[in-house]
C-alpha cells in the first residue's frame, strides 16, 4: 500500500513543476537541509549545496521574469521542455524504492499533472498578457507564488487535505483548459 504522504509529495512536486518548478525544488531542498522534512533518498539531493545554489538562482530568475508580461510567455514556452519531464522524474523519485510498475505509473501521472498545470498556467498568462496594464499579470503571478507555498505546506503538514484539493484542482483544469483554448483561438482570430 502506498502511503498518503508519498502520494502528496509526488503530487505537490509534479503539480508545482507545472508553474513554479525552481521554487518547489529550492523549498523542498531547504526543508530537507534544515531537517524540517525528510525527503526520499532520490530526492534528498535537492538539499545539496550546488543544487540549492542552482535552484535558488533559477528561482530568482523565474520570479522576476514571471512579473514581466510577454517575457513570461517566452519563458513558459522554453520551460515546457523542462517542467514536464522534471515533474515526471520528481514523482518517480518519490517512489524510487517501489516496484518498477509503481515508478512508471508515478512518472506517467507526474508528467501528466505537470503538463496540465503548465498548460493552464501558460494559457492563462497568454490571455492575461493581452491586457495593457501590468497589474493583472502581477496579481496572477503573486497568486501562483502563494498557491505554491500553501500547496507545499499542505502536502507536508496535511497530506490528505492536499490530495483532496489536488483532485479538485485537476477536475477544475479539466473544465478550464477547453475554455482557455477557446480564448486563445479567439485571440488568434
């Protein structure tokens, strides 16, 4: 039987990979480094100094780039090739001691979760970036930062609550992504 905290950790890392990858990696690494949480052996490398430096620098870059309309859309398009595979690897890393079948399922679900989260984030940004004022972009960006912090806190402290909210989030995305697609097509016309 797979433990709920393992599902929550795999879920939060994959979910966060879709929109705040480097912040999630840095926060998980810092929490492990200072013994607030215990990460699985395959993810404990996030607490190593070179990894913390790299993810910390990329966190700052992503934080700043994400606040600049249009530049964030370019960043998101490039990050598509990073966020989704890392979402899959992070989920698989949580189950490194499980059977190969469990690891494969974790990688597939983790990659899919990172992908749909990334598509929703990038799509919403393209729509919001058409607004001439920067406040809506900044508001969306800061709300993503807050969602990440809340999600990680819930995953580590209240995994059952996080898993329930994650399922609701996926259902919301299933409803929202087609609407974002129609909005993008309307913008294109």
